[in-house]
C-alpha cells in the first residue's frame, strides 16, 4: 500500500504502471530487391511497488519472412523510462540515417555530369566542331561532331594537357597515358593509352561524328588514371594505324579542344 507521503505526480506514474502500455514504432527500409518493415512493440508492466519490467519485441518482415528479437528491461520506473527513452531515440536516429542513406544513394544514381565545348582548327585546317562528354552511372560517353575535314578516315585522341595555344596543337602534349602502356587499339591485350579513342570517317562534305563509351574515364573524380579534366581532344589529319609508337602515325593535329569545366 502506498503512503500519503507520495506526491500526486508520483502516484499518477505508479497508477499508470498498473495498466498495460504498448508502444509500436514502424520503421521501413529497403534494399535493391525487397522492402523490410521493422515493427517495435514495447510492453510495460508493474512487478511490485518499486520495480517495473518492459519487454521490447522487434519484428522484421521481409516479404513472407518474419523474424523476431526480444529484449527485457527491468528496474525502477525512472530507470526503465530512461532506458526506453534512449532506446526510442536510437531507433528514430537509425531510421533517419537509413532514410538519408537511401536518399543519398538515389541522388547519386541520378547524378549526370555533362561537359560540352568547341573544337578549333589547327595546322592551317578548317576543321571545327563540338564535343560532349556525359557521365552517368559510372560510364562516360563521348559524342563528337566535326566539320571541315577532308573526306576519309581520321584519328581522334585524348592528349595530356588542356592547352591548344600553339598553331600546330602540339602544346597539348602527347597521348594521355597515365598507366604508361604502349599505344594500341582500345581494349587491346597488348596495351593501349587511356587516350586511344581510335578512328572515325568523314563524308564527302567533310563531316564526321563519333560516339564512344567507357568506364575507364570520369569527369572530375580523384582517380588520376581516369579523370578527363585538364586533358585535350585532338583530331588528326590521318588515320591511326593502331600500332606505330608512340601515337599511331596519324599525322598533323587539325583540331583541338581543352577538356575544362
């Protein structure tokens, strides 16, 4: 029996403990295949005049599969309430982190980077055009349109410096080759430069275009063996024979553009 020395607030708290208290939190998280629902039920009962027991049942439901975990907290009303408050804050914090991580992943998957710039004539040619790089889901795609070329086959490469200041385009340096491999056709077992895009054809009007995709490039990442920024696109007068070292004997540099943001 309780004494009258207990204040009204304490009496109300103890009386409340005589009732069954259930608290349910629903937390949803998802992976790439199925959604998992996490249900937390908290049942609090009075043991005696000074002790309370709280039983926490955590149920995980994924599709038709159901799993349960049970935790028991026992102590004075103040101790149990304090532990339950901490537990609920932890659950809500984890829920927030899960939602944030899912949001970040979703945003990351939707991120598309694009760079577009103009090619300018070099070596006395009239070759000009535009180049676009698009990075999406770990793949970079090059799309180039070039006009003012002589009809036939021309080489196009990524060179090591975004410097098109010289009249002959040689200020852009040699092929971009961060892995120090020999020159060759892209994907060759004997090796190839990261700048070895290859060849394309110009029609009778002098127009040519090429598209090229790879996961060995990136736009602005920290991997210097993949990062295109600070490099240059060079179009050559002739065809890359894909074997001559160090650059395929493709002839004069007739158009140039720096890859910069």
